[in-house]
């Protein structure tokens, strides 16, 4: 079995304990980033998801600074199709990898918000962006592994003798992560990803999805290479009632405009459609401690594990038993929730999965 790994989230856009309540907001700042990175590293998280989007700070610069100000944690930074020339991207990643001592992973994102993608000048539709992503990842891997110049003739890019220096420190190249619910996303993960991250869902559905993606990966000889994980929120307190109070406070002040934006701005994301469907069909709870409430106010990873340490660990264990080994987590406030995870939940998971996670 694969070792278990845990990643955390860097809220460059700011933090909060209550959506829609100004007094609860913590603005994005270098100080906030440093607090979160320090807490995540001390809690034993292996990687750090750096978000992208119009409200977020630029991910490559933020990730580079945080790598320089930390010792072990590995930034997970997005390679978005159509934003950066793939030859330059290959050189950026390998330079980052060398400079950081092998501390970078790549997050493949086609984009959730069509309005935002168009506003930023990317004119490809969602299906074309996935095709472009596949082409660009193929170019990255070729530039990192091919001896001599790289020639490539595709629909979107043509290279005539390209080569880069340096090569990545991690061999043959850094790990690729992809989170997506569409068939195109699954097919790219089957061909290229080291870890496919699912958003919150029922454990039995996750097990079914894992089996299907493994079947797709078999066509590329990668059935045993691809791994799977979950992107989830965590709201843990030593007392269960305190956890549920924190969860309720997080969403109770959200405006109707915020709730409506989540439904309308991310309509073209299959993964977002799925979490909204789960909330409609199951209400607030998918499982006794798997809560859909954040899906009302936040796109993407809106499903949360809520409860005391044993309840949170038991819920995460269900996804481990379903076949997941990687967990990309976040929680509010991000520095405080990271500390709680490392102190309260991680030791339970280590004891219940001996040999797969350092205590």
C-alpha cells in the first residue's frame, strides 16, 4: 500500500471564521502566509496547495517565497493551459525544483470559472483547455526526459529543436496532481497524473470512481502508477459541539449574493456540479460527520469533515479504506486548523494505519 500523505492550503486571498462577516475576515498578507506555512510544516503536512484565481495572489511567486521560508513542505502550484508557454513553464518548474531542493509538485487545472478565464484573455472553451493541457503536459515531460532537442507538432504548439536547462532535481520529474470530475479530466489523469484528487463525495462512490480511472490508466500502462486522494475541509475541535458551532458560524452570515455566485459562476465545472448535487440530494450531511454546508458559500472544496478528533479520523479513514492515500485539506483559520490536525487527528490516523504514516 502507498504511504499516506497530507497536504494543506495557503489562503493568499485571506482567511475567515465567518463568510460574509467583515469583522471575521483576515486579509491576505505575507504574515498570514508565513503563519500558515509554519503551522502546516510543524503539523507534518507534506505539500502545500497554492490557489489560483482573480482574488488570489500570484501562485508561482507566492510558492517560491514560501519554499524559501520553509524547510520541508512542498508547494503544489498550478500549471494552467494557455497561461504560460510550455517551454518557459518547463524551465520555471525545473529551476524551482533545483532551487528548492526538490520541493515542487504540479497541479493541473483547466479552470472552474468561465467568466474569469475569459476575462484573463484565455479564449479556449473548457473542452479545448483540456486538450491543450494534455499537449502541454506532454511537452513538459518530453523536455525533462528527452536526450537532445525536442521536436513537437501538435494542434496548439509546434517546437523545432527546443531544449532547456536545468533538468528537474526530482527524477524523472515532479509529481502531477489533478482534481476534476469530468471524463476529460479523468482521461488526462489516467495518462499523466501521479495523484487524482476527488472533491468530497460518498466513500462508496469514490471507490467506484477509482476503479474506473484505473481502467482508463491501464490503456497507458499506468494502472499501478496512478494514486488517488481527496480534497476536503476539516473542522475539528476537542468537543464535537464546539466543532458544529464553528461550522455553523462559518456560513450563517453569508449573503444571498455569495450563495448565488457559487451556483452561477462555476456552472461549467463537473466537479462543482457534483458537490451541489450532493447537497441537494442529501442535505447538510452525507455522513454523520461529512458536512455539505460550505458548498453554499464556497466553490470547489466545500465538503467538510466535522467533529471531535476520533470522529474526524474515522471519517477520513473511510476514504483511506476506499483507496485514497493523499488528502489535500484546509480549514478555518488555516494556521489554527492545521495545528489542530497535527495535534489531534494525525496521531490517530498514524496509529490506525501503521507503517503508512509517520507518527
